[in-house]
C-alpha cells in the first residue's frame, strides 16, 4: 500500500509538476497572468529538487547559450526509481 502511494506521488510529480514546468519554461508568461501564476507555483515545487543538481553540474555551453541539464538528470533519476517499484507491483 505504501509503495503504491509513493509510486503515484512520484508519477504525479514527474508528469504533473516537473514536466509541465519544463514545457512552460519555453513560453514567456506576461507578469500577472494566469500562466505566470502557474509557472510560479511549478517553480516553487520543483526548484528544491532541481537546484542541488544544478549546483553539481556545470551548464553545458552550446552555440553561445547554456543548456541546463538538471531537469534531464532529475527526470531520468526519478524514472529509475519509479519504474522498478512499479514493476514489483505487477
């Protein structure tokens, strides 16, 4: 029962919070808009997880701009945790 709750919580975090933040980061939100409010909430929920990874990894330089790999590392890392847990339930 606890394992199921943990799996669902991580799954919701991955696809309901972390992934939408990555998508919304590509689109500028006007200040004061609903989209800006959603983006702010997603930022507050994901930054405590992404910031430590970002401090450990240098930003990758590509063609004059930097690429933040922290999202990819956290996303894959959580998948590595969730998938084996989910297969044990089957």
